[in-house]
C-alpha cells in the first residue's frame, strides 16, 4: 500500500437499498474501506438499506441525483427511461458469460454509456457492478418452455423492456418497487418473480416459490454512481481517490457476485427447491422481436459491442 494522502475533511454520504447480508452492501463497505486507505481524511456516512425507513428504492436514486446522497447504486434498468442508451443492457438473452460483459463494460462500451448518463442525468458512473443473471421463480410448476408461463402474474421491475419481455414469455407482468417485492410474493399477489438467485435467497422468496427456472434472461448490471456535480466540485486529489476506491469496490463486488451465484444454487438445492433447465432457445425465440426492435433504436456501435458483432 502506498503512503496515505491527507485530504481536506469532508463527508461522503453513500446509500443502498438492500440489507447487511447483500453483496451490494459489501461493495459499499469495500468502497468505504478503500477510500479510507486512499485519503485517511474523508468521513463516510453509509445507509445500507433506505427501504428500512419506509421509503422506496427509487428514493435513493432520486436522492443521489438531487445530492441528498453522494454515491449509491441502482439496477441499470431503472435508469433506461431517462438514458435510452442503457437499453442495450436490457436486451434479453444478450449475455451468456459475465466475464465477457465485464470486458466490454470496462472498455469502450462503458465509456460511451458513462457519457450518455452524464449528458442526460445528474449521475456519473463510477463502476459497473454485477447484479447476477436473472432467473424465474414461481409457486405453481416447473417452467421449461414459454407455454408453462401462461396464466401467471409475474413481478418485475419498472422498465418497459423488462415488462415486454415477461409478456413475450407468456406471463402477465406486474411492476413493484423492491421494497414491496417480498410482500408481493408472500401475500400471493404474484405467482412468479424474476431476480438473480442471490436476491431470491436474500429475500427468502424460495420458501414461497418452490420452482426455479434457470433462464438467465437478463444479465443484471448494477450501476455504481455518484452525483456528477458533487464529484466535479471535489478537489483533483479527492476525485482521484474516489475513482481508485471505486475500482477496488467494483473488483470486490464482482468477485462476490460470481461466488454468490454458486453458493445460492447449492443452498436452493439443499432447501429442496426444484431447479429446472429450460429450453432457452424457445425463450430466446419468443423474445427475438424485442431484441430486433430495441436494437434498431440504439446507436449501432453500442449494439455491436454488447452483442459481440465486432471486437470490443
């Protein structure tokens, strides 16, 4: 470790919307630790889960953009309506290998998306975190093909492509905030939901949904973001420290995310949850028109890189 840099005292307010056991919270903690290693001066005020106070996860996103929080994270899909270029990350069945996604997100694609976010919002991207491959869970039956989805109400997040994808699979989609996810499942308001396996375990959804189908229909990208104006107002040294700490936090979070997928699958099997390997080609075909239509709306360079139509 290099010599600690002493910077002017400051307070950095960071926040998340999952609890202490979440790998996203672990990412925030690693950022806080790395920032202390870099500066030795910046104080951090961390809120692990804003929803515990009764507010929505979206209040965190709005809070970062308004400056009430300086740094936080959000699933990229929540920001697509404001930054249309992020829709490239929402294309169903576009990622089969997370490490390939990391390489393009850490390269030209990430640079282009960060520029689009800065141009159209109050955020700046500090890192692309791993929110896992999203899988289907339900309380009724194994899901192997799209026909198995008929008649089920599924909870998904507030994103037009996610909603259309669920409908194309055969579900009746219902949007809820993360704060209301567990209640929607435990109350029976929804028959199914789609999330990374780690979230299924984190929210104890597998006690109510005893069927999981490994569709991997979306690779979830979590944006680690800051308030752009706040970052620009910091000293050059502080900005450098924040970026360096963000790199450390991103590497740590990704390592945890990959390990967590493996551990969650083991736990679910041990808990007696029925794991199904679906006909992914059939699901991919059901969603192909969405990919074609949404790709046509996006800058060709983004699509080519993310769908690996040319070297990144």
